């Protein structure tokens, strides 16, 4: 029997109705290899599992809003009828006054008019995987036959716009696009018309198991410095032109942290354990990035979902994120927003040789340090009940003032930029 104090009030399960089955073969995918976990399976969620999960998931949430997250593999391979049934079950089990939200992550290549109409009719929030302009996207996102997919994904975007489907762009950052932050961001903003963008770093272990073991990474993986520079490049453009118009997930998360609120994204929370993953047969795992035998909590057809979520194993998984934080992170000035990042990437060692440092540390540190001042400005605006977008005008004013002071500075004056160097050795250099 579960103690109610142990069961969380709310948690999220990423559901994989088609398991790892996908019509694409993206070079950096971490999930295709999970097929090995279920030899001989048809990889289709049965009606019994869907029904039981829907009931248990809704019953377990002690909040008025419940989000179902569909992912894969490629969830659209289940067909529309499966999702119509899912909606019917949600309607059947939801409590009066409860709001149900469906989110779905897709590679976009199977989206047609019927899907567009369905998503709109049921208010799905879609995550569309797109890695930037054509060449950068097609570098790794190819189908099983090796054919590029960019044009098909852009067609999905057209359909979403035609039907008014709400969508986010999910862009992974890897060797083919990491050095081009402005090109990628401007493409999303100006050509795709995206309002919501997530940038996910590709950090993938290079091993035969597909599990989080070993420290070697694939050649597609982004380096820490590249990721930091990428985020800085995008941020500098966004903070001057697009605040309040374009929403970039990591910038929103950072602003929440600078406001003293919880980041709201598991990667930057102090602990994890409330973002689980469920395979097609009802097997529940600690997290989407730890779908491997030692992190399998059980099966919801045998053990109640809420018991698995509140289990000691899952609590230990969640607490380990904080308990294993190396001293370098504990002492770090940006820990309040970073919290050491996702445990799956903690494969580096600190300057003192302590294990458990995030591989992306240098990038996170550079990025979070770089945005400190504009973040403080936005916090100031919010506390004065003004729009954070005012940061754009403040920065523009500052930059105009500085340009005027540069124009007046003499060669031997201290540089107006505040570097402490003479102007002739700093911004006044020919
Ligand atoms: S392991 Fe990483 S992705 Fe999984 S819940 Fe924790 S922070 Fe989130
Ligand atoms: S920036 Fe680096 S040292 Fe600081 S909390 Fe993040 S991972 Fe740890």
C-alpha cells in the first residue's frame, strides 16, 4: 500500500505506443536500438494497455490538468484510429473539471491532411523535429532507404499552418548545425514562422548496447563549447529582436530560475524522477533516456502505476541527481539554474578529478554566465510589472550610448567598454 505522502501529486509519462519503431533512421537516434529489448514483439500497444494506462494515469494525478505525451519511435505509425480511441478513453476516465492535454512528438514525414484535421480537432500540441535549413537537417535525418526528409517535414509544417495546429520546433544540436546558430535560428523564425523552439544537444554514447554506459561519444555529438556558443549566438539575436515574439525553451527556463522559480524542465531541476517513459507493453522505466533493464520499474498491467512511480527505486533514481552532484557544481555560481544538468550526460570529471561532471558543463557555464545581465534586466522589468521585452530597448539604448562614446574616445583614453585597457589596444584598434 502506497503512503500518500510518497506518491507524487503529479508526474509525467512519455508513452511509446509503437515502441522504438520508426520509418526514419536518423544517424544520432538513441531510441531505435531499444528494439533489442523486445525480441519478437509486434510493437503495438494493445487496447488493454491503453485503457489501463489511461485510467491509472488520470487517477494518479492530483492536479486539475493532465498531459499525455506521445512519442516513439514514430507514434503516427499507430494510425489515427488508435489516437481516436485514446481520446475516447480520456473522456471516459477524466474527472469533472479536469483538463486533458495531448502532446505528440513526430518526425513529420507521415503528416497528411487527415492528421492535420485530427490534431486541430483535439487540440494536440505537436513537437516537430526539424534540425534547420535543408542541408543541416538532411545530414542525419534520413529515412530507412537513406533518402533525405527535409521536404516532407516542411510539408508537415504547411499542413499544421493550414489547419491551425499548435506546434513547437524541436531542433537537435549536433555536428552538422552546431556552428551555425544564427542561420538555424533565423531559418526557424523567418522561413518556418516558428514561435516555440527547443534546442536539444546531441550527446550520445558510442557503444553496442544503446545504454548509458561508457564514456565514448559518437561523432555526431556536439561539444560543450559548441553547444555553449550555439546558445549564446541564438540568445544574442533573440534578446535584441524577438523577446515576447519567439519562445526558446531554455531561455524561458533560465528566466524562471533568475526569477527564483523552479526551472520547470527536468534537466535543470535539482532532482528528477517525475518524467518517466512507458513502452508499448506497459513496461515503465525511470526516464526516456534510461530505457534499459536496470531502470525498468515494472509493468503497469501487473503493478499499479502509482506504486511504480512512488517506488524506492524511482525515488533513488530521482534523488541521485542531487546526491551525486560533484563539489564543483555545488560551488558553482550558476548552479541555481543548471543544477548539474541531466545525469545521462554526467560522464566528465571535475578539475579536481571528481567524477560525475556534466559533459556539457563548459557550455552551460559560458551560456548562463553570458546571459546573466540581460536576465537581471528582464527580472527587473517583471518585478516592476512591465514587459520583459523592454530589455530589447534597454540594450539598444546602451549600445547606442557606447557607440557614441567610442566615437569620442581618444587613442590613449581608457576604453569605454570597461575592459580597463587603453582604447587603442581595445575597441579603438584599427
Ligand atoms: S535523467 Fe535527465 S532526462 Fe531523465 S528525468 Fe532526469 S534530468 Fe530528465
Ligand atoms: S555549469 Fe558546470 S559546474 Fe556549474 S552547475 Fe552546471 S555542470 Fe555544474
